[in-house]
C-alpha cells in the first residue's frame, strides 16, 4: 500500500506478477440498489444482476491476460507504446458541439462507413481516396487535421445522426487521450458491434483534445462537468424515449463520477460505468509523485502532453504578462489568467502533473495549490449523491491510480455503486493474448445486458 508523502523505491514485488487475474466485488454493507427486470417485473439487487448477467465480473471470476505482459507497469506501457494502428479500425464522424462558453467535439461511431468506403474486414484497408474527398468537403477552415478514419460530418450526416433513436452510450476518455486512443477505439468497436448496431456510440472529447480547438478562454479540469451535463440533456431532449448510458475511462471516469455526484437524480442517464477511476485524486497524485516507477515512467509523459495541449491552444489561451484575474477565481467562475508565454516556457521543464496544476489549473480555479485542487476534485466527495447504478472497475496494480479504489466507508454511503476490483490489469489495459482488452469486452457486456434486461 502507498504511504502518503513517502517515496517508494524501485522494488518489484513478484507477488504482483502474473497473468491469471481475479475479480473481487465490493458493495455497501447495507446491500445493493434494487433493479426491476423487463420481462418478469421482478426486482433484483444491482450486484446480483451483475453476477448473473455479466459473468466475467462475478465475485471470484478469473480472467487471463497476455503472459508476456505480467505486471501492471508492463500492461500500461504496452498499451501506450504498442502499434495499434491497424487494430480496432473504427470510423468516426465528428460534430462540433456548441455551448454558451465554447465548444467541444463529439466523435460518433459510423459503422455504415465501413460499407461506404469498402473497408476490408480482414485487413482494415479502405477507399482512402473517396474518404479524403469527403474529408476535404467537410473539414472546417483552420481546424487541425484529424486522426485516421475520422472526419467531420456533412449537414445531412449530422441530421441523420441526430435523428437516430437507438439507445446511446457516451464514452469519456482519459487525460492524455481522445477518440483515437486504442482503448477507446476498442470500447467503441465492441459497443457498436452488439447485435449489429444495438447502440449508437459517441466519444465526447474534452476541450482541446483529439485534435480539436479551444475556441474560448477556458480549459477542462476534473471539476469541469458542464459539457457532459449539457450533452446528455441535449440528447435526451432530441430523443426522449431512448435510454442514455455513459462510461468514463481514467480522468474521464473522474469527470463522469463528479458529474453524477453533482447532479444526482437530475441526470438523464439510466446507468453508467467507470474504468480505472482515480477516485481519490490526492492518493493518485501521491502515487505519481512518490512512486519510483510511476514517477519516472508515466508522470512526465502525461505532464508534457498537458503542456503541449496548452502550447497548441495558446492562440486562444494566451494572456499578457502580469495579467491579473478580473474577478476572484472560483470553480464556478474560473479565471484563466496564468497562461502567459513565460509560464509556458517554464512548463516545458515540468516533470510532474502536480507542477502543471500548481502553475495553471489551481490558480485559475481559486485554489492555492494543485493539492488543494485535488482535494476538491476527488470523486469520493460526491459518491454519496450518485443516483443511478454505477459499475466501477479498478485494478490493484494500476501504476497511475494506485492500489486504493473506493474505501468501504465510502461504498457504505451509496447502494447504487458496485466496485469490481481486480488484482491485475494495469491502467486502462487488461491486455489479453489477442491484443484486445478484457475490460472493454466486459464493459460492452454490461451495457448490453443492462439495456436488454432492466426496466
């Protein structure tokens, strides 16, 4: 277990090696929320529903990972360094989603484009020339070039997307990611393939991520839940009779759980899931700052991604040297006054995420330090207010989040939350011998079973 504030040294514990994983269920001591089954109208506790309909998460269930990737560190490194360019060849149609204070982007899975562009099921190759023609006709001026198989949609394609009546699953990605990430593509693929398209699937990219642009003087934070709130309300208003679900990965899981805890029963979502949620931001920051492997293998990489994100968006974010906030910065009314060229220059030397948040995030939200920001952004603060069934998957060998997910005292506050803790898997990884993830298959099975069987 990580000891707060004490550096841990490069010891490799062979007890944490292996590829045969085990699932351990944790729920409130008072039991799990009751669900009503569609066919029989009988009720069943949420955790018993998971045990019965999602067997891969049954308490004590076993799963097998790739034997060559036998630690959480190796699993996490493999996911970020292996060549997944030909894996999970999902097509996305991009929408610019407009809000009162700016825009984000939504990448909708377009399974029918596989036919439109003659994609080969075995090789993933497709008609790139026709795709490029369509891409050129829809790409907005002065916006970055998108990742492979992703282009902006035409007005008619947007209209068709918005008129879709299928149940929808919204995916929220991690801190250094977007719809293009292998783990997100894997999840999007598995969800979109259920019953040949049972779900409409969309990735909600956080502002500035996945080659999008920040159009106003604002950057996302762990407390920035307005985009997912407005997006879900918009989708429910468009198609009131369909079910809405959401799944968050890593930092996206933090944002999703903070949103659910903030709005409570007002959410239009029917159920949700999180994968590798940093439930306690303070402990996660401590892990990345003081654990030898986490600090040297992951912290700098994530930090410099954030710095690059600021750099490419300085045209919108930059303020003159010496700028003071117009008003007292708060979470509700942030003042992004620290994005100066001198701070950006200093930022390229940063190696820790907390140093980035000390410099940029915390002061803009009115906090004295990054650690104060983490204390407020911790999802455990709001777990008692989550009002829908939430399935959480965390791994004890996660080198980014650490081995503490949801303490029992917090689970006791809410029977809607069921935690499925694994001994192996790393951060967002769970890579099996075929290169795919046990976690994305399992999450797809959960949403499939929930939508089919729960009233």
